């Protein structure tokens, strides 16, 4: 699961993809509302990881599904994401 900070303007997605590409399509789906946003991102390979920077406004406490496809619509990565500004993620609890 990826964790993003809602207070940041730009985010970096770091994944191990199925293949390395220079450009990809990042799809972010909010799990409660079902809203899907597609973002075209430039990708860079660093130490075996694919890094992609993007701009998106995450909502605090939001759960998301992240999908990364090639421009030819081939799946590179699929996973979950959560948005929080908490620093201590080891002791973080969804309910207080």
C-alpha cells in the first residue's frame, strides 16, 4: 500500500513495474465515490524502481486504487493507496 500526504502539491509514485517505460497513464480511483482520474506521467528508472511524479489533491483519510498502464493500455502496476498527514505510520490507527 502506498501512502500519500494530502498536504503535498506533487507526489512521487515509486513502483516495481512489469516493464520499464518512459511514459505511462496513472489512474486514481477514489474507493468511496468511484471517481476516476487519469494522469499522463513521465517515468524514470532509478535503482530498479519506476518513479513517476504527478499532481493530485488527495483527501485526508481517503482510500484509493492506483493503476498504472502503458500508453498502449498494458498493465504495469495495480495497488492500493491511502492519504494521511500522520508521521508515525507504525502506530497509526484508522479509528481513535
